[in-house]
C-alpha cells in the first residue's frame, strides 16, 4: 500500500486531512496529468485545491498546514488526494534542499477512489 493523505473541506468550510493508503490494485479514471517543479525554499500561502486531483510526490518533503493548525509531512513516493476545492484551504512549505517535483493527476470528483484511512476503509 502507498501512503496517502486525503485533504477535504469539512462542513465548517475549513480543510482537514486523514492519513491512510491508496491501493495499487484499483484503477482510477484520470482526466489529465501535469508535471511541475518548485525550487528549494518554496512556500505557497493559504489556498484551496484548484480541482480534485492526486498530487504524486516525486521528490522533496513538504509540510502541509490546515487553517485549524493540523500539519502533516508529504514525503517522496506519497500521494496527496486534494479535494478541498472550497473554503479556507491549506498552505505548504518545502523543507530541505531538494526541489519539489510532482505530478498532478486530475480526476472527476464523482470518481470512486480507493482510499483506506488509517482507522478503516473510507469511500472518497
């Protein structure tokens, strides 16, 4: 199983996350893929996700923070399932000396995803 974080908007309009995994046994229909690189020391202040997407971390370690002060580290080889497209959003900062290399894989918000939260199975 591949480590993943599900980032979503709660009923109060703030972003929250759950940690868990994505299974390699499930095929998810994707609409597009885009690659991006940010230099060491990069930060991105408060923002919601622009669309529902997987952010596949290829290189670099990031600290994500939600409006409520929750934090998690996204490490190389891990996946962020960004679904907080409304509300207060989140921010991130790149840690260490590596650039952040990632792939954005956009999917339809009605697509069934295979996310297994640490506390059990969740249908996203």
